[in-house]
C-alpha cells in the first residue's frame, strides 16, 4: 500500500514556492480585512461566526477529522486498499478547501476565493 499513497509529495524548492505564494495570499487577504481596503464588516462577521457554539463544535469535528486523515495518516487505519486510501485523502483535502471557501463567502470576501482556488490548483495538485 505504501507505493501509491497520495499525501504531500513535494521537494524543498516546491515547498518554498508554496510557502511564499500562500504567505503573499494571506497578507493580501488580511490587508483586505484589516488594512486600507478593509472594512469593519468582515471583522464583525468573524466575531459572530466564532461566537456560535454550533459552528465551533462543527469546526472542531472538521479539524479533528482532517488531522486524523492527513496529520497522523489515519486513512491507513480505515482501509488497506490504495484507491480507498487515496479517496479518503483527496476527499479530506477538497473538503478543507470547501470550508475555507464557505468561510470566505460568509465574510463576503470574493476575490480572495479566486486566488485561493488558483493557488491550490497550481501548487497543491489534488487539492482542487
């Protein structure tokens, strides 16, 4: 089963480019929220979202599942089949991207979603 696993197969140069690109994305997004292009609406919405107990419990479940599958390679405990293993990993990666997009949508941040999808499709093959 180990020969066809799909987790994070990147060389050092690729990791560096991913880190730089996503760092720039995060800075630009934070500038949009807090900086010169920002408004107080996203900040109020963030506070409202994270004060909702139902959302926080669901988010903890999502983070726990994602950490189990990707962080400690939990899919290997659920199946011995390579295709099913890869399906667990791919589904989890795409679900993480989907929840980030949903949060951005709730904050009415439209343009950062485009760049997030573009960066993930370009740098993180299998994440989009």
